[in-house]
């Protein structure tokens, strides 16, 4: 089967029957967007919540806001429609217990929240989520049926199916 | 951020050489076996390539993370391949630790603490600045997930990381580890100023 690997701070778009996969998500968040009519999807692997921070610079694909808008534009170029899309996300863990950072929310939580805001702005429904906790995840996104598989050392393999399809 | 030239990198490489030498001695004393080290690689790498640098995103490792506090900020991440971290624990606890127990986890954190403290005290002394490690924290997971923390810390302000990478090995060669020192963006300036004043 055709497996397309999405690296950290990047996104890829593919169509059925390909599988998009991204490995070793810690505090990073992977966002899978699927247009079931076109059987086309996009998967991104973001590192940071916002490109608007004081010191934020560099590759726009590492930030939730700029990466998602870039990926959406690209998907529309492939004939996808935002109003047909659904989203599934994974990652956003807190890998290390940092004693002096306990009070503030972790980078993983901030990444997840930023992704949710980007999805809400565009009214893209979030239909599955495997986030938080303190372990790493690998995410597979099967474009034949829109399934999201989340694989971890701790929890084995979990399948998130889109019941409506 | 000031751009580093080849001379600066050489100087930092030499500093790290000495620092890591002390850390290796500390580790030898702890485990009661000779520990060697390879001369550190000092490099500037693309952040997104760091997981591959450590053997691929899904490889299972133990990572000990410490923040560097004091005059310069940064982070230290020690990465042990899974079998090496088991070997270290066996050696120190004199028993097999499977799955990783609370005691095994503390042992790895303590190893990280000793290595980081030895390294930072040498670096700090030579530069005439104070560098203190925070309490260590451990994650046993896929390397991609483990290194996320340093990537996002650094990623906020750029796409490259300044990495010191060293490999430890003991004589029977079943223990290996990578030592990553990731100076915060302002720390390079602090270090270069300290080097400047040392060199008169």
C-alpha cells in the first residue's frame, strides 16, 4: 500500500487508497482533514500553537494556524471543499513532568487548543480525538475510508472510524 | 543572534570535550566500569531532522530532560537507546528491571543528573558563569515524542538547533547514550561574551 510519511513541521495531501502517516508525536499535534466525497485528505504535524508570538519566526508549517490554513488552501486546489471536511486529531501529550512548569498549561495542551480554534473558525467538525496524557503516538490516516489509527507503546493500536460514512 | 564562525565552533567543541570528559568520569565512578566518550560533534541542524538523527522517530528510548538555569538558559537531553537504559539499570540496581519500575526510572534520572551536573560545572567554571541543572525528568517512549520538548522550545524562534552530540560507551560496549546540549537563543550570546572576556 502507498504510505506517505509526514515529517515534523510539514503536511502532505493524498487520495485513496493511500495512507498518510506521521511518527512519534509527543507534544506535537497531527491534524487529519478528510473530504469523503473526493476521498482525499491532508495530514499535518504541527509543533507550536501560533505564528503570532513575539519571537515566532521561520517555517510556517510548524505553527497550528499557518500550517492548517496552508494545508486547506492546498486541499481546495485538489478539489476538496471545506464544508465537506471532517477532522481527527492526535498528539498533544505532556512527555515530561517539569516541576517548575506545572502551573502553566503544557505546550501539548496549547497545541491542541490552537488546533481546535482553527477548526472551529472554519466550522470543520472534530469527529475524533486522541490527545493529552504523557505518552507518544504514531498516527495513520487511511484515505480509503477516513480511518485514523493511533499507535502507542502504552495503548497499542486504537482505530477511530467515521461512523457517518 | 550572533552567527558563529568556525573558530567559535572549535572553541565550543573543545569546551564540550572537557565537560563531557568529566561527565564520563562521573559515570565511570557511578557504575564502577570504565566509560569512554567520543569527541563531541558540535553542529547546527535543521530541527525537523533531529528525530532521524537519533535513529528514527519510532525507536524506543529513555530520555532524561533537564533545564539549564543560571546565567545562560538552555536544556540538556540525554537519550539512551532502550537496551542501553536497561543495561545501565541492571548494572546499578544489580537486577533486571522489566518493565521499567519506579526505582529504575529514578536511577536513570540520577544518571542524567550526575552527567548534566558534571558537564555544566566544567562549562560554567571555564566560562566564568553559573550554570545549574534543574530536577531531571524522564520519558520512556518513541524518540520522536521524546525530543518534541526541545524542538518546540527552540522552534519558537528559529528552524535550526545548535546541538552538542556525544556518545558514551563502556568497555563492553553495551551502554550507549547521546548527550544533547541545546542552548537557548540568548545563551549563545552569553557564552560568546564569556569566551570573549576569557580570551581578553
